[in-house]
């Protein structure tokens, strides 16, 4: 079974440009999460999709970030326009079942996309 | 609000020595707790998780962690370090099972 994949693995852009990150979750996983790690700091939650719906986007930094999950399969995270502080590693994770009723399911993480904004 | 503190951003141990990576959490109610490991150029891999069953949790690769409510801790241990254990380790807490709160990570170096 293929794991969570992310593309690209690295991206270097200039301030003001646009970048789109892609995440392909494990097949059949309804839940998809985006996280970000700024260098030296903790991994921070950005948002959570259940299928194609945004369940929780409380961690999105500002309106320069737009996440989509058309058709409930892969997801994209667009940063427009990029700023210097957006540099970091963006992780995507997926899990199989909803945990609205309690309990927890393992989140499987991709290798991340390292974004550098110059 | 939940938070995680990992004491020691860098830990070095000799091969064969005990590995102890510390994690303390802050939560208003008993949380779910996780340890993930990241090897170079790979994604985070689940080592083990605590979900309110047994307080001593055994994970993969010989790691285990003990949930201590009185100390709000979930330290990760392994009796004997291998060279292949060199990686970055992350402790995480979650109340809902959806949004995870991670610590800043501990980089483990194993000295031959």
C-alpha cells in the first residue's frame, strides 16, 4: 500500500510568488491534515479535511493560504503571495476514519515539502 | 489548551546505552499521546500511542513509553540504543484525535 505522498519535495521561490503544494493521501482515507514546521519550532496544525469538506481550519495563518480537496482525494495548499515567514516544512497526513465520536486513529504522514521563500 | 514540552532538543547516547527522551504535556482532560520518529528524508512514522488503555505502551523497534498522569509525562525509552535509532523524535498530544499538538522535537545521536 502506498503511503502519503507529497509534491514537490523542495520548492524555492521569491517573495511575492505563488506556490502550490500537493498531497496524495493513502487511498480510502477520508481525513486529510496539513501541518507546518518552521525551522527549530514545533510542528503546527493548519487544517483538517473530512473528504472534501474543511472540518477545522483554525490553524491557517492568514488568507494568503488556500487549501482545497476537490473530490475528496488529493489536496493542494496554495500560498499566494508568499512571504519570508512562510518558509518551513509542510507536512500532510491522512487517517482512515472519523473520530467525531471519540477515540483516535493513527495519522500517517508524508515526507513533507520544504518551502524556502527568498 | 493543549501543549507539549520536549526537554532537550539534542540527546546523545552511546550504542547499547539507555535511551530516554522526555515529554511533558499540558491538557485539561486526559489526552491521547503519541510518539513519532522522523528518519532523514522520510515522513513521520508512528512509534507508539497512548489511548487510555494500559499506561505502559510498547511500540515498534523496542521503544516504549509510560503515561504518568500525576507527572503529566509520557517519556520514551529504549533499553539499548542502536545506530539505526538516530533520528528526530516528536511527542504529540490530542484531545479530539484530529488536531495534534507537537513538541519541538528531539534529535537523537547514537555514538558508536
